[in-house]
C-alpha cells in the first residue's frame, strides 16, 4: 500500500511538471506565473493583469484573426489549484475568466468555457454578446442573428463552436454544455482552443467521429470599420482600421537600397509603401495587415523584411514583422507602420565546375526577379 501511495505522489508531481512545461512551451501564455501553480488569491489578480496577458498579440481589427490571436495568448492558463469553493456539492476553482464576467461566486468559481470565450471576444474587440453560460450565449446570438445550426453552415477559423449538453441531441432546445473557438479546419478535423477543462489548450474534433456532438456555430461578423486599400498597380494591399479616403502609394526600391541587408539571396520584390490621406502621409493608429501581391512567387524559404533608413548613402535597419504567411495571394504580414518591405529567397547553389563559371540557374532566377524592381 505504501509503495502505491508513493507511486501516485510521484505521478501527480510528474503531471504537474508536464503541465508547467506545456504552458511555458506554448510561448503565448501569460508571462506571470500561471494561476494553477502560483497559489494566488482572487484579490491578487486585476483587470490590469488580464490586459497584460493579451497585450503581446497584434490586433488589426480583423475580428476573426484577432479572436484567434487573443485566444492563443491564454494557452497554458490553469484554473486555480488552491483558490477553490464548494458550489452545489462540487469543488470548483477560481479562473480569471469567471472573475472577468461577474463577481458572483457561482460564476467566478463555476464552469468557465463560455467565460473564456467571452473574455477573448472582449479583448479582441469583437462586437458580440457575452455570457458565462453556453446556452445563454446561444440565445443571445439567435437574437442578433449570428447563431448557425450545425449542418446549415460551413464554419470558418475564428467562428465559435457549440457542443451538445451530455447525451442530448435535440437541436431545437439549444442546450449546449461546452464551447470553444475554431482556429483551423483541415481534412475534416476542426482544431479549437477551449477552456473549462482545467487548462486552456488546443483540441481536435474529427467531424467523421464527433460531428453528432456539434450543436451549432456562431458566425463572427466582419468588422464594419475594417477596410482594404490597394495601390494603383495592384502590387500592395493594406488592411486595417483605416479612415475613409486613405490610399496606398507604392514605389519600387533598387538593389542598392536593399543590398546591405541581403545574404546569399535572390531579391523577389522590394517596395516603399506609404498610406496617403489628403495629400499627406498617414500612419495607422493600430497595427495593419500588408499583402505584397506577386504572381508566381515561390515563397518556400522566403525571407520577408521591413526596413527603415534606406535612403541613398544610409545603412538601412531592420524592423520586426509579425504573423508572416504566404499563399496564392502573395506574402502578407502585420506591421505597426509603413516603410520599405522586401521579399527574398535563397539563391541556387553554385555549380561544381570551373571556378568562376557563371551560375546559369542563379542568373535565370535573378533575371525573373528583376521584373519586380529597378536595377542600379
């Protein structure tokens, strides 16, 4: 018996270590100690703590993307292991999400999957109803026209997903026992971020096996203040919370301006991008998404940079970019201000023949890239 007890103690200690490691490795969780291991009380966490936990993500005003990014900042958050209450005969733990929603003990210490989603909606700036209960949230969504029954709607990343309560499968009753935020849909599998199960983490739901558990979805609307503007040549698009009348001005950068920042790479495109309003440069008030449109761009292994100080005779400097991705539209990323942007990819390796022989493959690739920027 004593050996069994010792083994159980060691097992729980190992699980605690793994949970801490997962929360830290996520990289997007709160920088402060996670509540599940810190032993903090309700009074020791405030709205400032909640704000700080989400401030590391860049919110552009595109509600779906912002909601996902805010949810990612909460990955690894654990409900309290020390601050607990007995409610209706059940031992319940404190979470910041229940505390955010209401000061009532049954909410602060109660089931928190809906409170977690409401927390993320609020800090993502999404104009949607909030609730600490899944079924109550569905009823609010029905009232504003955002609820979609399963089987009648194809969900998208950034939407909310609702699951049936227990074994009930009566869709008309709108009784949901759990919910989460959809972050990806691929090959019939819905990946979500969910709370309410001790820790905020990713879950995967195979539609072929779990489709009958899904009650419905909430379609996240488009932000009416979010707009996209494109330059006259169709080279660059900028999306974000922008005022009416803003335009995009684009000019190609030369090799000489970009060369100091290049390694052994081929330059695919390089632009100076500015937003203009009433004839003057306009700097966005919050982060914006920029897309460099380039037909046929091979984005595999590409490096995207933002630079400042690239006027003739000056050494350009690099600036950080966020959420870089490439698709059929081109290369897109999030930035806080407008300046110069460049896309480059590794140059083909030199042949092993006679030293100094021209690398025809590199020359051909360089020739193709030269269509997109001026030579010096």
